[in-house]
């Protein structure tokens, strides 16, 4: 472990902690502009986190230790995921210890803990949200794995840093396998981050919510950690998409000086991606929960087609 690698790793984690709420605020601001509203403000997520951290956390009498531990586990999993994904540099000491498959495992661990915590209190809405969350995870994880396998077959590595270093040196062209994988990854990202058309993050209807139903019983610092973790998850998925399909601008381990230009490049790509996400959400309507399996099955099918195209055409 070199000094530059340690600094790159710490910088990646610090950037994720700071930029994740900003990305969420940017998406909400763009969504408000597209709907002809003034919007809550770009830095509203920071103000919300500050308010929640300063409030007392109220816990039900029937809550088990799992209910109290779950926010810290979920937040830790999301933060570790952001440390694995090459956001600014490929010189990450955590990368050799955890590849793309372990990254999916971290997302699954966070999902299991938040679902168990939602059912722990025994409320109807928490149990309803937990079942829906596990259904989405059961369908989304295979599609995500197929997307990662397609990229790993092209680069001959399951490490995201290896994928980035390989894709950066390839000729700029449209690869059919990556095109199918990119569409599938976008569909999975909508589902995993509870965005429209799968879920509406701004809804207040208990019978239709998925992610919000999981955190109804949380308050104070526990709720702040879960909201921060949700922002980190959106940031992680955005950076995974950039690493797989738009890796240009990420500094390589052999050239640490390019790290100075990696942050502006990442911010520009995230700003464009956040605006596109807000546009898609504005033009889409939330689908019924019974249509979600069809949506994610389509994503899985597209990811498999991308893998088959790579085997048949080698592109």
C-alpha cells in the first residue's frame, strides 16, 4: 500500500461523503425546474442531515438491537461501496480485496439489514415495504451481475479498477455488448435507488412507497444515516455507470497528476447524468408494483443479450 494509494482512497471516500448529498440535491433541483417549480434548493440535503443529526432519536419499546444497528450497517456498506468504485483514481487499496461481485454483495447486505429492521417493529407498512424491497433486490441483482460480467469479459477482470484501466485504452467506439449492458444498468439503477418509474421518492402514500416505507419508524441520527446512505447509494451507482461506460477522466495509478483533473471531470459527468435522471423521471409515470418484475426481467434479458453479443461478435 503506497502513500499515493492511501491518499487516493481517503480522497475517494471523502468525496463520496460530500458529493453524494449534493448529487441528490441537484437531481431534485433539476426535477423541480422541469416541473416549473422553484425547488427545495441545491443544498437542502445538507440542511436536512444537519437537522436530523441534531434531533433526538426515538425508538419503539419493542425494537430489538437489530433496529438500532441497521442504520450504521447500511451506512457502512454504502460508504465501503463508494470506496471500492473508482470515482477519481484507479489507485485504490480496497479494490484488490473486493471486486464487482463483492460490491453486489455489499448492496445485498444493506438491503437485508434494512428489510429486517423494517419488519422488526411489526408495523404493517414496514413489513409491506420490506417485502417489496426484497422482491426488487431478488430481480435486480442478477441483472446487475450480468452487466458486470459483460464488462469483465471485455476487460478480463472482475475488479472495477481493472475494467476502467482496460476501457480507457480501448479505441473510442460503440460496442453493441456495452450498449445493451448500459440500458440494462440504467433500468437496474432506477429500481435499486427507488426512482421513478419503480418508486417515487417524494410520495407520501404509504400503500405505494417502497424505500420510504422501510424508514417510517426511524428518526433523529438513525434517519439521518439512512438518508445519507440512500444518497451514497445513488452516488455509487452513478459512479459505477461512469466507470463501466464513461471511464475517461478517471486518474490511473501510473499517472497520479491526472487526479487534479479527475474531480472536475467527475462533477461534470455527474451533473449531466443527474439532469438526465431528472428528465427521465419527469417524463415517466410510476408503474404498478405488479409490473416491476416485467421491467427488471427486461433488464436481465438485455444484460444477457449483451453478454451473448460479446461472445458471438467479440464486440
